[in-house]
C-alpha cells in the first residue's frame, strides 16, 4: 500500500489538492512538513465525506495565480522524499 495519494479537486470557489494518508496518525506531521511551501495559502485536516477510503484528508488551498498542476507535482515529490527518509530512519 502506498503511503499517500493526492488528487486535485475542483470546487465552485477554488481548486484544492487533497492528500489521503495510509497512516492518518501522520496527518499533523505531514501538515507541518507542507507548511514550507510559500505557494500554499492554507492547509486543513478535514473529515472525508463520500466513497473515499480514508476518514480524513489534508486539504491544501493555494495562493492566487499558482499553477495547481505544478504544485501537485512539487508536493508529491516532497512527500515521496519525506516517506523515503522516514523509512531509512526506521
């Protein structure tokens, strides 16, 4: 099982990136890890609604005029690095 998956979500007000973690106990640590991106306006840990397999997700709101596709790639890369480092430390 992968440690996370991410999706771009469209809403009437703003596009967001949602991160679903395999281990939800890491939500707060991952939220803190992502706070170094200056392109991010806000990060929230939210309850998932619907058919998602995770009970919670990390929802990322970007600042205006930020390319959401490029940010998703950057965030994914950062999370892969985070989990690789974490696995080496064990």
